C-alpha cells in the first residue's frame, strides 16, 4: 500500500504563518470589521458563517439584597442565510428556584451532584436566583415574550433578514442566588459575588438551528461578539473577570497599582470592554487581594483571592503564580498563542469553571490541588471551549476531554514527572466505563446521561483518550500538528466533531471517519488478542467490534525483538513508523495471520498501551 506522508516542517511553517492575532485593550468595543481578521482562515468560497452580537450593559448592584437592575442594548447581526422570525435568550439564574428543571433533575437522577442534591428545593425567596425581563423592544418596537423556565421566548416585531443587524433594548431585574453550582453569592469560602451566566444571554443560532437549551446541569454555548459593561457597586468591592478595565482613574483603582485614591460616595461604576468573546463573567468581594504576574511575550496574569485566607493558603496563592505563567506558556506553545492581553484566576467558584479571559476556582485547597488539579485544567479550557468554542452541552467531550489531554501532558512536563504515558490513569478510567455496562455514546447530550458519573467519564476521560489514541493511529507528530492546525483554522469559531477529524485527515493523509464514528457515536469497544503462536507463525484475533491498526512487538527465541505494524485497510494508508509494515487487516476478517523470519518466543500487542483495548490480558502470549 502506498504510504501517505506529509512534511511536518512544511505544515508547521504554514500554521505559524497564519497564527491568531492578539486582541489588545481598547477604550471601546471594536467594530465587527476590525475583528474579521481574527476569525481564522476561512476560504472565500467557504459556506461557513456565524452570528455576531454587540452587548452594552449597565448594571446597578445592591450588595445588601443581592438584587440588581440592568439595562441591555444588544445589536444582533444575522450572518445566516435564514430569515429569523423569533429569538431566544438564556435566563440561567432562573434554574436556582425550587421546582426548576435543575432542581427536579438533581433530585431524581440516580447519582446527584454532591454540590446540588436537594439544595435548590430548600431555597427561600430571598435566596433564589431569577432574571425578570420588564421590557424588550426591537428597533424601538415593543415585543411579546414569555419566560419559560430558564429560556425567554421572543416573538419578533419584524423578521430579521440575512445580513441584517437589529437592536434589542431590554430592562431587567435580577437576584443573585446563594451559590450552589458555578455562580452565586456567599459561597462556602465567603466570596460575596461570583457572577457567571448572570445576564440575559442571546442563544446561539447556527446551521443546526437554535441552541436554546434549558439550564439543567451542563454547560454553555454563546454567540461571538463584543461586550461593553458598566458595573455599579459598593465602593469597597474589588472586581475581577472578563474584559479590560477602562476607567481606573475614575474609580481610584488600577489593576497594576491597586487602590490609589477612591472618590467619595457609596458606589463606583467599573467600566469593562471585552472584544471578541462569547461570554462575560465577573466576581466581586471587599476582601480581595490582587496580585499580577507578567507572562513573557504573553498576557498579564491577575490573581484575586480573599485576604481572610490563612497565611498558608495565601502563601499557596503566591506559589501558584509562577507555575500559572508556565502553564500559559505551555498551552500557547502546544495549541496556539493566547490572543488577549490579560487572564485572571479568581477565588470564587464551587470547584473550578472556565469563562472568558478568566476562571473561577476554590481558594482554600492545597498548593498541588489548586495548581495541578484546578488551574491546569481550567486554564486549558481557554483553548478548548473558549477560543475553540464548541457546544459544551452537545459535545462536552470536545472541551472537557481535549482540556484534560493537554492538562495531563502539561502537568507531566511542567512538574518534570517523567511519565512515558501521562494519560495512563485516564485510559484506565475509560476502560472502567466501557466495561461498566453504563456507557452511553458521546453523541449523548450532556443533560441526557443516565448517570452523572457516566457523563464525567465519557466527557473528561474518554474525550482525552480520543486525542491520545488519535496519536497512536496517525503518529504523535501528526497529532501535534493536527492540534495546532485545528486551533489555527477554528479559533473564534464553533467547531464540530467532524472538524477535528477532518483536520487530522488533512494532516495525515489518512481516512479517519471510521474512528470518529466508532469511538464517539457508538459504545463499540476495542479488544484484540493473540490467538496462536506456532514456530514462526502468529495469528491475531479481533474480539471487539471497533477496528484499529495494530502495533506489536515480537520476541524471538534468540533474544532479539522486532516491531511490526499492521495497517487498518479502511485507513487507506499508514502512520509514520520505524516498524516493519506488513499487509493490511480488513476489519470484517476476525483473524489475521502472518509469518516471521525466525522462530517466535513471545508476542505483545500495543506494548506502549496507547490503544484503548478493554482487555489487555490477551495482548501477550
């Protein structure tokens, strides 16, 4: 069979010449035309399109009642070829009310999230979350709308034509819930406000239609655009989060200088601008310490953590800072350059959650728990879901799994752990799931898993194995080039599962649709075994239904060894290898026999354990 190799140097040169441009601080949102070069290299003949939003919001927060009033002006550009007769907004805080879908699902699923359980059902009226829309108009015309759980259904006064921009103006009231999941107030570490998914957020519309999913438990999907946000709050509070602070002199607080000279009055208005993001998150507390550390040739890192932490815990927050710099450098090198001028790590979440230009995490853990267990993963999400904005609810393995993959490799490299396979435990976790009888295909919507544990294993661990095993199939160098090209081609877009596999095909020259089909769309498993070894003849068998190419090592009776590579026929090519390449194995044939040049002592399939074979006991004879 003809080998299909592509020069790694040539591909790397092409990728580096098309690197993503930096998004720098501005004094006002960039107009959409200024952002066009940041939307990666779409061929002029491409049919790809995506919607665009420009948010302006003015928020007035009452830190005593935890209620706030908002005015939102949203310019929505319909870049689709479709006429839109309606729109939808997410009202995520409505999930934190007794009887909500999140509440009922948590109380009826077999293994509820330990952070949620029945807590929502016990919230009092002054503890629940809500977003109440008081008025909404389209280009000055009042609209009819209905709040249905966590979704606002809006009938348009006039359809939005392809290529048309319309302006929606909304007034709303809201209340911050007691923190239960991801966002809220007064979390168990005493952080006052963790404001994630806190505003009426326009749902995404793409070639699949509207993505107006109710907020039941899983994660998010948003429209790319610009945010201009003014937050008015008690003057004692310090705010960190998405966007560049525009008015340090007005509020007497600079991110580089800290508090300088606060003006008189009870409240201050913080003004932030965030260009080309698909979300806006912030956290606020009167007791935040604020440190910064510069990444060489990269962003300025911000660290917000409570001054009330113990001295040991505050020391942990000092120690994580240089390592955070290293992770930013590693991920920028491994995937693609981080394009913004800042990134914030903020004590404020319920464990760890990724957002635009920042993450909210717990602050009271151990040094290793914070840096290895949380920051390493949440920072990785900056690439896999924030910049490569896949749909977290529909394809959670694309963000959780890919983030886990680079996280584990990053920890292994940065902490010099020296593991030959940093994802060994990840493989074992997937194999446990595959043999548990509780696995569902990765095409399952995040909210539709029968068990939370099955969701986690499929998304984080099987998703990570997807990338690692792709390296086994196409060659590790090709995998690293695939990751870089995937970022280069799909940053600032909404990639789908097919996009990663087509990228891999373009890099390797192999046909890989079978891999995407079997590993993500079914629960088919891999199980190859050694059937017989007789003198110089070896017979292998395929026991599992999922096909794979085979690496194996033969040890001869004279003590020498020889590596063999058996191509999978439907791949239509081979990965780069120094092993002896023998005839293809067509998937439908359950057995495969080949002869060696010398008498065989023993045989081992996949000696490096990079194939997710669910029964490794039959891999040796």
